[in-house]
């Protein structure tokens, strides 16, 4: 089973030229494996309900780390709509782990770009990025070292929380309710 990197929480943003800062896509974290036709949650559960719609949009023979999200008309993530099945889910890939049978995890992040997204083009100033993600009501940003390979036990990803995030309410109860089934 593929193990996904879990970012470590960090209290404050920071600036560093060898790091990138990406918005966290508040949704269901999942690996999309078009090699086997599976969408797997970070807990190892298959997300069969979403597989057909998501996997048909992705290139064959690839494995991605990303998130299943619902976006509103303005492009903002709507976690509550995803949790309650009210919106149309899409998959946001933020790391390419395998391409055409080649395992890319040993490569540094700066060499694992996805399509036109070049990691070096992302903001390298976490402090200045903060105001934008707070204004956009994002749950958090994730800081990643450009030189790190994709190694879940050794990765230095940092999750920096937005303390004013408005969609936090009700999510803990929703997940507890689902586990009790």
C-alpha cells in the first residue's frame, strides 16, 4: 500500500528560498492510481464512489498524491459540500509519484512537477503568502522543501493552519459519526 506524506503542524509561516508554499486543498486526501484504477484515502480505504469520475480525467499509467475536493463557483473549496455529497467532486493533484511506470518518489520535489505547474514558480515566501490564504478562507498552507524526495517517514512538509478558517465547525463530529458506523 502507498503511504502518503502527512505534514507536521507548524505554528507560524516562514520564508526560505528552498521551500515552496501551496494551499492545502481542504477535502479528502487521496492517492489516485490510474495504473490500477483506484482512488485510495490516506487511511487506505478505497473511495469507490468517486473513482470513475476522477480517474477518467487523469492520464493513464500515473500515480498522484492529491485531494478530492468540491469547489464553488468562485473556485473556493467547500468541505461541507464534499462531506455531505452536495457538490460535484474533482481531484486536485499536487504531487506526481509515478509516470508511465517510472517511480518518481526518489526524485526531489523540484523534479516531480505536474504538467505546467513548476514547483520553482510557487511562492517561496510563506510570510507574505499568509494574508492571501487567510483572505481566501483556506484551512492551511503546506510548506515543502524543493530538495526532498517523496519519503513519508523522512519528509519535511509543514502544515501552517489558518486560525480564522470558517469551515472547521462540524467536521470532527462528521468524521466521528462515520467511524461509528
